[in-house]
C-alpha cells in the first residue's frame, strides 16, 4: 500500500478576488508502515495539504494517489467530537464493529479508562485529543492522518501523548502522516521527515531517520537535530 502525493499548486481566492498561492509543488510518497512527518511554520499550508490528501478538497492542481480501499483515520486540529455523546459512544459510533477487548486496549493505552462515560464538554484539550485519537485508531486505519495532535498541550502531556501515539503505530503497520510545527515531536516520531518552507509550502528537505523510534536516545536525537540545523550538502 502506497500514498503518492504530487501536488503542483493550490490557490485560495479571497472574496475580493485576490489569489493567494498556498502550496507550491509538493511531491512525496509514503509506504505502508511508515510514519511521515510534515514539519513547517504556522500558516504555511499544512492543514490545506492534508485536506487535499484526504480528498476533502478537490480544488487543487496535481494528483494524489491514495490506496483505493484504504480505511482512513483522521485527527483534525480541533478534536471535533460529538458533544452530546459520551467518550465511549464517540468511539463506538466511528467503529461499530470494534470488540470490547480492542476498545479496552485503546482506552488503556490512551489513559481514557476513567473517562468512558464523560461528555466532550467535560474534557480538557489533552483528553479530547486522546478521544479523537482513540476514534481514529478504532477503525484500524490503513492510512492515519494526524494534524498537530500535540499542539497546545504542556510539555509533559505532549510527551506522554507522543509516546502513546508511538505505541499505537507500533501495534500494526499503518501508514501515518503527521503534521507538526515542533521539531522535537517530528524527530521522535518520524521515519521520514519532510521540512516545509513558509507559504506557499514546498518540501525543502526530506530526511529519513533510520533508527527505530524506540531506540532513539537523547544523544541520537541531538545528533539528528544538529544534522537538520546544518545546511544540506546539495541545496535544491
Ligand atoms: N478556506 C480558505 N480560504 C482562504 N484562505 C485559506 C483557507 N484555508 C486556509 N487559508 C490560508 O491558507 C494558508 C495556509 O493555511 P493552513 O493550511 O491552515 O496552514 P497551516 O495548517 O500550515 O497552519 C493560510 O494563510 C490561511 O490563511
Ligand atoms: Mg494547520
């Protein structure tokens, strides 16, 4: 299973008729079992790119080849839970066939056990994000798309949630595309990093990280970071 993205451009038109170029040519591919991380500054076009990749926005130039029968799990920047449904109901509605054992495992990994019967309005942002993640993983996706799942959480909470995401993607081979503006999150989670320019976004560098996620020591992470800070040998 493979995702092939070849966007040649994306323009937004304002009400006044002005056009804004949001995406420059962006081309990359992702394999089954790989975690690709798109990292770029706020406003560069990351969410726009994800919407195109998911097929939610068809007004762009270029092509996106998604595996035809891929089950897709998506976590949007805002958790988008149904407010009048409990945590458990939110997840079960997305995945009606999920077994009690699978649901229990998801809730255990995401530390949601105590919150099954709570309603979204009773949850902190960190918990609401966890529910959105549980919902995305509950469908056993082939392609998982995560839009800034750790943004606006304090460091300790973001760190825990990052580890939980790593645990979940290690359970079965899922093709994952994660967007972030945090280099720390990116180097801890990615198999492949795509560094984006400011708007209009284009990939300025593609960096494979060969060391398995679980084996990345602080020293290794420091080295990866130093590599990224150094200018590329060949600039494109
Ligand atoms: N529906 C829209 N209409 C017009 N401009 C938009 C729309 N959605 C996003 N934009 C603009 O496109 C740019 C990229 O937005 P977005 O993809 O949300 O960035 P990011 O997710 O990287 O922060 C921003 O300048 C934003 O204002
Ligand atoms: Mg965004």
